[in-house]
C-alpha cells in the first residue's frame, strides 16, 4: 500500500478515508465545494488535519494535530490548474528548482531538468521565460518541474481545467504518458469524466466532504451510486431502501428493476439502502396519468426543456420527492405534441427492465456515505 | 477613468465641474515649485550648493538617509513578512502600530524618541551605563529617519506580498524547498519591485525628514544638521542659499518619483 488517508478537517466538514496503491492513479470527482481541493491540501501539507492520519510509503505525513510533516519534507508533488511557473526563472531554472532544493549541484540539477523537459517535449524551450509560453506549454513545463523533484505521490488539481480546448489534449497526452508508467501514485482532482477515464485507474466521488463512491472509473461512470456520478454519466438516480420487491423511495413509492451488473439478488437485503439508476432515454413522459401499475411512475413538474440533437431533454422535479430531478429524453415531435414547457405537470414512467438497482451503504439520503467496494 | 494620450476622457462620463477642483489641486503642487524656481539665484547656484556648510549638510543627508534605508530594509522586510504571511493573531493591531509614525506629527515622534532614548529618557540611563549616548548624535538622525520612513517600506512591501499571494511559495515547498530557500529564491524575487519602490520611498522620506530630527537630534553642523535643517536655518540669514538647496531637494524628489513610477510600470 502506498498512500493511506483517514483524515478529518473540521473547518470544511471533511471526513475522508482513501487508499491509493503504489503506481495507482485515483481520480477524485465531485461537485464544487465538495472538499476535493481541501483533500489535496491536506495531502500536500498545506493544511493540518483536525484528526486522523496520512501515511505515505510507511512515512507518517500527518497524525492528528500533533504530528505534521511540512510540505518540503513530504515528497508530494502538486500540479495546479495554473502552471504557476516562477516568473523570475527561465524554464530550465523552474524545472531545476526541485533538484536544487534537494541539494543537487547546479550542473546535476540542470542536466536532470533537461532530461525531464525532454520527456514532456519541452527541451527546446529550456531557455525561454515563462511568459513566452502558451498555456499548454507552461503546463507541460509545470509537469516536468513536479516530476523533476521525484515525488513519491503526485497531486493533480484539475490540471487541464484552465487550458483552452486546443491545448488540453496535448497536455492530457503528456499526463497519460507520465502517469501510465505505473511507478508513481497520483491523486487527480477533476470534474471532467473524460480526464478520469483517460488518466485514472479508479474513481472516488466526494460529496459534502465524504467519499460517497469508490470503484473502477468505468463502473462509477456507467453504474453510478451517487448523485454526482449519475450526473456525470448523464443518468437518473433515485435513492431508497430495499424491500422484498424492489426499492422503496422516501415518498413510499416502489421502484422495481434488475440487479446491478455482477450483483445477485442476495445483496438486496430488505431494509438496506440502495439506488435506482436508469437512463433518461428509458423514461416515458405523459401529460395525463397513463394508469396501470403505480410502480416506477411519478408525478413531476417540468423545470427545464432543452433540445439535444435528435431528442429533447426534459428535467422534471418529482412532486413527492423534492430535491430529486429526473431527466427524460423525448423525441422532438413528442415534446411538441405534449406541449412540454417549464411548469407543466407530467407523469413519468420507466420500465422495470430499464432500471438497475444497486445497494449502497449509509443512509439513503443526500450526501450518503457509500464505500461500495 | 482612462485618459488617452491626446487627453480625451473615455469610459464613464465625468461631470465637467470635477475638472475645476482637480485643476486647483494640481496648481497647489505646481505653483510652489514655480515659487522655488523664481527665488533661485541661478548665477550663484553652483557656489551656493557647494559651500562648506551645504556640502556638509548634503553629505550628512545622503549618509544618514542611506543608513536609515538599510535599517528600514533590515527591519521592514521581516515586519512585512509577518504582517502578510505570519498568521499571527492581532495582525490588525500590528498594522495600526506600523501606521502610527505615518500619521504622527514628526515633532511628536521626535519628542517620543527623546523621552525614550534621550539622556533622561525611559531607556537613557540604562544606555548611559553601557556607554551609549544616542541623543544629538548622527545615530539619532538615523533613528529619527528610520522611525518616520519605516512605514513606507513595510506598507509598500506588504501590499506587494498580498498581491503576489502565497501560491508560488506553496508550489516551491512541494518541490522540496525549505522555508528559508523559499523566502530567498521565490518570495523576495517575486516582490522585488515592491521592495525597491518601498526602499526608494523610505529613502525619500528619510532625506526630507525634519521635525523628528530637529527635536531628537538637534542641529549641529556636520553631525545632525541635514539638508532640510540647513534650509530652515538659512531661510532668514541667506535666502538665496535656502532656495538653491530647496531646489536640490526638489530635484532629488523628482528623481525618486520617476524611479518609483518606472518600477511600477515594469510591474
């Protein structure tokens, strides 16, 4: 095990447990203000945890408020959204800063810097000043600078978010190469599913300062257990409690569906929390009550209607499950025929065969804590 | 308001009447300069500013102002660092204390120093015991000048530190740099322009110091009589010399302003 994190940080109500294996890249996903950057600051040593501990390769980086290794003694590299290249040093001077700080001679540090610059394809820019670089070039130099210090753990805080559309792929490519070698653990904070898929082995979803989901990136994005992951994946998600027949939502309604991939019905223990996940394309929208089984159907109020290519995406707020919005994709013709507009009351229904029921841990409410694995 | 080179005002419209008090204010600065120029005996200028007493005052002024600027940097840089980065409780109180010499009448500052470090002052007897006499020495001039000019350096540098933020410093620390190395290699170079303009302002303030110097250090030729004191002394006995030396101080002030503005434009 490379990194073991079990920390609480009271000022931001953060309480996170996380393990990262050697060479593993973990993506931390979550809405704004969920505590992702706070988590990185705790790992980098820029914040002191209220309690709990951070252990990296057997070295205790922080334990409670008492034991605290300052950032410069942690061997934890940080790559931020902005490259933050030191403006008064040239490119090679920036990259050589880490080796120089570790005690390397001027010549050693320079040769190490040039090697790493070559790795990220920036060797030709060694003598440039940071302000002469484009955003993508600057971020590649920042990557080289972080790598040159030879960190045991690399923290990446939305490293592609500040780049323009043209520069992001080239930097993503470089990150993919340096992270893909499998010799360095990394924690990648992002809100971009594409980055998580391209760069990470595992994804962790943080909501309200808690880890609510943890699994392979692919699984988190296709079979989400948390509201945020469902939003990322573009799927609908309703929380509830398992019964013998399916999932009981807080309004007393029943959702029936299939077990999640690789899960037998045995895991659906009555009384345990779970989520129902379905695709917006599986949701049927009616203006009048279609009658029939009350299962898998809800009365809702349309809050937004937006065209998305071939279909129209309807966002509707469930009248009896406030706080739960369901997305439904209908054809353009149907949307016109139903005269869908914000404020209209609709009846939503979804076939049981289109619903996946996943067990979760913790209470079936917002900000639920679901260490799934 | 953005003023084009041609003088045209663009952006949000400014009521025209604002220009009148603004112009009056400007005249308040410009007319006295003309007043000095009108009194300078141009034919006598060089002999006047190179007389023994003038040269002594000029040399003393440059020496003491330089010494107090060095002191300001040595004391002010750590003070600004503590204010901007220290995370110490009571920063607001500290900042108010630093501001005090800026708003205090210099004469009062001089009296305060005299009552503290003077022979019969608070610490005077103790200092006398170890053989240190501060009052009415060149050292007193330097202390008085430092007293009044330190806030300029601290505030200027603190502003630069707050503007620069601590993100570069955080990155440097994660790259393995100890706090001392971060300070010398990252923080100081990043705020160098603010440090330079702060030092220049402090130097200018020290050069022009009058009230605190007169009360705390007195006016002994070659020992404590700096250029402003010399000008004041000459104003009745030799107005021509006073005017010539005044012009000299104006020239120094203009050079300082240009130097500071030049740095600002670099930023």
